[in-house]
C-alpha cells in the first residue's frame, strides 16, 4: 500500500523555525522525486520546494534563502527545514511523491503550519 506520511507541523512565532518530515512508502525512495506544496485558506495550492533523485532542489521565490529541502535516502525521508517564518507562510503543507518511471502521483494528508506575529 502506498502511503505518504507527514509530520512536524505546528504553531510558531514569526521569525521561528520548524522542520517538516515526509516518509513515503510503496516504491524505492531513490526513484522518487519529492516535493512540498502548501495551501493557505482561500488560495490555490502552490509548489514550495522540490528535490529530484540527484538531490537538485528548486524553490518558489518567496521561500528562497529561508527554506531548505533535503532527502535522506537511507531513512526514506524528505525534510523541509523552514526558518525566518512569516505569517504568510501559514498554510497546510502537503508532501508529494512522483516516481521518475511513471505511475500515479501520491499526496500526504497535509500538516498545518501556523505562524503568528
């Protein structure tokens, strides 16, 4: 059974830090491109950061220099380290996995991140 399990959300004061974790199952982790998306109330879901199988990462402009995506292939886990958090980073964060050889995409259930000023 394919699952995408996220953890690490919570509430933090502006300027603080949080780290999200995501552990997908069902495929060899090394063939998965992983990404974090977020959706704020009343807004469309947006791609925050992605990391491919060669550990090349991309970020949306609004989080560059503040967020870092990384992957640990030995632990089958992808992380999103978030620092200098702002109230506008408040959203539900979703982990997404895609197999580079095809097949359906899978999403996690989402984890809430709330940044208060």
